[in-house]
C-alpha cells in the first residue's frame, strides 16, 4: 500500500483511538459520583444504567485493542493484507472497517462456516 494511504489510515485509526479513550475517561469520571438515592427504584435505575455503560465500554476496550493491533500492522507492513489468503484487502473495506484482517471473500467464507456451525448445534 502507498505511503500516503497508510498515513491516511494511521490518522483515521489514531482519531478513533483518541475518541474511544476520551469516552472511557468520561465514564471513569462519571462513575466516581457517589450519589445517594432514598428511593430504591432510583438506585436500581442508576445501577442498570451503569451496567449498560460498562458493557459498552467493554466493547470499546476490545475495539481499542484491535485499533492498536491495526496500527502495529501499519508499522510492520502487513496492514491491508488478508491474514487468510494473503491478498490485498480492498480500500473500501478498510475505510469501512480499518481494523479488519480479512478480505471480503475470506470474511464471507468465515461467516458462512460460523453460521453452519451454529445451525448444527
């Protein structure tokens, strides 16, 4: 992949990484608020909201790891190369999902196999 395209994806990934880290910081700051509620229903609502937010942040944590792995692939020269077949991943796919490690054909095949396993279970 050309250097300017790699620079574009590096910048895109760094922007997404920073946005996720900023959100994580807001969550940590918001959760240190130790409000007391006389009504148990209000307290239950707060706990439900916090639980939901923690699940979202856990998904974002996994995305942060994938972004860091993608940045490492840019550095080692393997970014944009399918891990399965070794072909280049289309730029359109990388724009839509820059953390991807599979081309469309291999991802489609993997999803079909996964679907087959689920239907057999």
